[in-house]
C-alpha cells in the first residue's frame, strides 16, 4: 500500500529521530559543498614547524566581552626529542569571522571570504604530521566521502532495480541464473570481495580514477541484495490484476515493468538505498585507510585515518582520530534515517 | 570464488618476476625454473587448472614474498584467525543472547530502552574506528599489549605464560569485534523472543500452571531457531569484519594476510588465502545447517 | 448440590486507544459439582474472555475490573500469582479451541504431558512415565506410538486428545473446554464428543463447555447458560432450554438449528448482528433485534432472576420489571 506523498513527509517531520538525522545529514552535505568557505585553510596547506600541533585552546571571554581568542604556539624539545607545545601568552590573537584569506571557487562562484580565521594558525581539531589543519581537511574530505554514497546508490539503484525487476517478471532460466549470481555475490564476505576487486586495478592510478573504480566496485557488490528483494516483489506483483489488465490492453512487457511494477517498489527502495549509503562511506574509508583508495594529496575521511594506523601517533596525538567521528556521525545519521523511513513506510506501525 | 581471485591478481599489471629479475642476488635460471614448475608462462585458464590440481594435493604453491610454501603460512594464519573468531563467537553469543532475552522480558522498561539505544550506536560504529579508539585507550592504560599476537619474548616463556600472553593480546581485537556482534545478536534475540511470546502455545503453557520461569525457557528454546539460521550469515560478516580489525591490530590471521598478499602481488599467497576464506565460510554455513537440523525436529535430514 | 465455582458480578474490560470495551459486564454463574454446564453464545459475546478471567490468563489491555470468582471457598481474583499457578492445570484445567497451536512444536508429546504433572519434581521418573502412559490410554491413544512424537506429526483430532489428556492428568475438579471441537472435522468432532462423554462417566469432574453450537449441548450438557453481549440472559437445565425456552434470544438460537425435516426451507436467521462491544444498546442489549420487544426494554436492563426453580432469566416479558 503506497501512502500519499504529503502524509509521508508529514510523518517524517513528526518523527523526531528521522528529523534530527535528516538535519545532521543536511548540515554535513552543506558543509561539504561550502567546504572552502567553512574551512580556514586549504587542505594541503602545510606548516611543518607546527607538525602535530594540538587543537588550539580557545578562550571565549576577553575581559567581559565575548571575543574568542587564542595564543600562538611555541615548542621545545623534551628528553626524547619530541616536540612539546606550549602557549606563548605574550600576545592574544583574535578569531575573526568572515575573514579574507585564500581565494577559492565553488562551482561558478568565486570568493576569498572564509567563515573564520586569524592572523596566526588556528587548529580547531589539531594538525597532522605536516602541520595541515585537520578541521579543514575533514571538511574537504567530506566532499569525497559523502558524495561516494550518493553516486554509488545512483548506480546501485539502476542496476539492482532493473535486474531484479526483469528477473522476477520474466522468471524461468534467466531468473535462476541471476539469483544464483546474486547469491554468490552476497555470500562472499564484503571486505574480501572489495579487496579482490580492487586488486585487479593497479596502484598507480590517479585519485579520480580510483574514486570511480571504488564507486563501481561497491555498486557491483551492493546491487545483489536489492535485486533479490525487487525480484521477489516483481514476482508477486506480476500476478496481480492490474498487470493482467495492462497486458490485456496491449502494453509491452517493458512498459508494464516501468509503469506498474517499479513504482510499487519505491517505499522499499528508498529505505534500503538510504541504509546502503553507510556501506559506501565505510567501504571507501576502509580502502583509503589501507592505502588502496584515495591517495595524497586528495583528502577523504578514510585517507585522514591512515595516519592513525600507527599506534605511536595515536597515543601522543589522539586528535588525528577526529575524522573517524565524522564517519561515525554520517553513518549513524543515515542508519537512523533509514530505520525511521522503514517505520514510516510500514503500515503496521502507523 | 577462487577463480575470480586468480583472474584478478593475474590481471593486475606488474609481474612479481619483473621485480625478482631486478634483484641481482637471484640466479635468473632459478626464476625460469619456478616459471616452468608453476606454469606461469601459460595462459590464465591453464594456470588455474594446474593450481586447482595442486590444491587438491594440498600443495598451495610457493609464496614469493615469504619464500616458503604457502601451505605452511596458511596453516598458522588459519589457526590464528580461528582463535580470534572463536573467542569473538563465544563472547558475543554468551553475552548477546542473555541480554536479548533480558531486554525482551523487561520490554520498554529503562534497561531495554538504554540498551537498545547503545546497541544501535554500536552497530553504526565503524569497526575500524572502534579498533583505533580501543587501541588509543589501551595505550593510555598501558598494560594491555597493542597489536600483534605474541610479545617479543614469547619464545622465552613457558607454556602457561605463553597462553596468558596470547590471551592478553586477544583482548582488544576480541572486544572490538564482539561489541557490534553483541548488539546485533541481542536485538535479534529480543525480537525473536517477543515474536514467540505471541504464539498461542504460550497461553496454554500458562494455563497448565507452569511458572513464568519455565514458560520463558520454552519460549527461549523456540526463539533460538531463527537465530541458528542467521548463524551462517554472521560467519560471513565475522570474517569480513575480522579482516579489517586484524589489519589494524596487527593480528596475523587470514584477513591481514589478504592485504599483504595483494600489496606484494604474491599470487599464490593471495589465492590460497581466498580459498581458505571461502572454505571457512562454507564451513560456517554447513555448521549452521547441521545445528538447525539438530535443534528443530521439524526439519528432516535427507 | 454444592457449587464448585461461583462467578459473581464479573466485569472484564478492554482498554484500547482510550476507549473501554466491556467484554464481560456483570456475569453471574455457578457450576455445580460433577455437572457439565454449557456456556452458549455467538462469537464475541464474551464467553472466552470470561473463562480466561477465571484462570487469570488475560493480558494487557484486558483487565478484570470487578467481581468475585469463588473456587473451593477462595476468591481467585484475590490470591497471589504463585498460588494461582498451583490451581492452573491442577485444580482447574482448560482446553483451547485450536489444538494445533496449543502445543509447543519443539517438544515431544510425552515431555509436555510430563510437564503438566503436578509437582513433577517430587515424583520419580518411572512413575511419571507411568502416569503419562495412563493418561494417553484414557484418551484412546496408543502410548507407545505417541509418547515420543512431535506435535506436527499428529492429526488435529489426536492433538486435541493429547490436550484433553493434559487437562485430566492431575484429576482436576473443573475443566473448562473452550469450543473443543470447532476447528475439527465433523467426524472427528463426533469422536471427541464420544470421548468426553466416556470420560465423564468414568471420572468425576465438572466441566464448563463453551460453544456456539447448541446441538453439541444436546448431547453432552446438563445445564445451559446463554450469554449475550457480555451478560447471561438465560440459565436452566438443558431439557428445559430445548423444550421450553423463554428468552427470545434462546428461542431464536434454537430456531437456527437446521432441521432435517424442513429440508430446503430457508434457514432461519436472527435479524441484525451482535452489538459492537464499544457501543452497546441502552436497556436490554438484545432489544434492537428482539421481535417481542416492549417499550421498557429500551431503557431498563432486565434483572437476572430465578423465575422458576433452577431457571434463571433476564427478560422484561416475564414480569421482571
């Protein structure tokens, strides 16, 4: 039973978890689109003298006014020749909003205004080993990590739905063949499959090529469960009267599939596509973290975590783990949204 | 599945032999010998055929990067992965099922709500990130070994201390892998239990005058059945998740071997590893089928 | 004649979506020792709910709001749950309507019968086995064959026999049989009725037989209680009910029984339908459908009075005002 569109949207808004997850997701995507504006620095802006600088301590009150400021960082070496940072309290640096800094371009729109900045380096979430601002890198990285999900489900949708619908509608040998194929794909542990397929391609591709390869690989893995369910739906739908009626009126098979069968699958599709976005984000992150995904100098959340693979670094500079929280946040938000969508579409719970 | 892997690594450009050729220490004649012995000069299908035959004789070929037969590497790695998997399995099921039942009985009360929320969080948490966080906290605490399976003085210790040593190293990877598993299992168990409670025979059990405890035991028995079915599927997930965690925690198992083999372009190693992985998987499904037939009298074994 | 069970002014309501559904509204019923009482009424009139109330088997959102249920001198509604457990299955047993879903599919028949034995942990295993054997024989099932079978292997009739065996295994004083034959084939029905008759003659127990089938009562039952929309409308011996029914509803029910002699004549049916439990009519619940209704029937619910000895009635037509 397909409910009307506006009731669904109303329910979506009323459902608190769904609303909040949608809010979080929208914020993340807006941040990623406006990445250059939001980040104070470019993703590859280095400052080796401030390698592994800790997150800048921000003081909110200057006297009695709310005027956030911070101190410049100085360093000395301890007995192990490690850098220890301490604040140079001689001069206060104020955080300026809408500061002019590096110019950038978002689509067709040029500017050089950044959301905030200062005369000295401010590291909201700390710096990596090359002194690059982790906060900025995370924001830039969201572009890759979040977009992969969207583009991925685009492919998965097409492949999964069409193959599933055709398989269920026509049945017979074709159906069997496709279902066996789906089962094989679904049986293999996803990570193994991911690694294997990735290994087909060489290691020295450009990041853009790798990006698309990852998308394609993951689509190839993810379409299987969706196709199975769609095929089941097609199987039951094709016996229904309106399909027979359509046939009696002379519609071709393709027309029937497009107009009658596929629309009925929308509720399920929306839910499972939403729930499959996390797997794209996680898959890309995992690959990049292992060095098989997005490479330097481009940024993705997984890429950022690859520095965290070394235990020593985590122990002394735990802030390099921050990208992981963003991954978690995005995955969590999508999962909540997917679950809520499932509840909304299920006529039994409402 | 192995066929795909075989083809895959062969398609990967860059033959290991080229690297070997550049190594002046190795006699080029030896390389030719290896090439001939393992038929690497022939085309893909022939190679696969020969490899398959060899596998049946338990000859997995020769690892180029380790320079010892693949089989011996696989043996140890398999053992390691099994240790990890079994400990995760036991921990998850021993904690997950009781928690699930408890949540079902105290449905919608405080514990249930809090636990469900945390379960949801745990499922959404990326395993590799969880591993990293655990390693971080482990480093803070200081006494838990981080990564690897054996300390460097392992071979100097006596048998019992060796056992303890491995146990210590097991803690972090096991915890990391168990947490999402416990979450999923307990949710499933709760749902299954609640479903069963709605069955008619439960009312009859109450009418027979059985105490609540006995009724719950009956329901438990029935609600375990669907869980056994997903046992097979969870093996697949376990292997998958374990691989990544193994890599991060430096646990020398079948999963981390996969990555090494790919990076080293070690053909036989990679493919042998895939085979083992596939084997474990099928074993998992087989076990779950057998278990199901034991526990459900309605299923006949033909 | 002693009364083994006395239900006094029982009210059981369902609270759903801020609405109150009065499933049982003021039920007064007694069961004598060693008698079979038939509780008759259409679907939805509250028969099952009232019997489940007796054994306190109800779950949310149902609640027993008022009343007393006296069994052996104790008010069952006031005792603790663990004391109630001592009564269920041992002093009072119940047989459900659908035999197939009464048994746990994962355990053998023998196991479930053993489970039902009171204080089974105090009885030796070999004795328990004997008891189970005997109980299966009583219901005419071959113990050696059936004791280790699983429920899915048994036919509906066989399962119902097992359930009856379970109900009898502790020699209860009262058995509640909730439409025990409704879901069975007609031939099997006859067998079960014959079995129940035989058992009644051999053992001593009281039984409340819930049914919507009056002809079943004809074969088995001593007294009949007719229930409508949550209350009793008539109660008398079965002889009187069949020969001289007084309440219009009872008369209508009897008229509904197909008569072999009036072959091919249209079957009688009662005009209208059972009232929606959420909104029952004012006055006598049956008044919208009653062909004999008086003006007072629309306003005042007739009291349930003993108009002749042993014959109770709730109807304004017989001077109950």
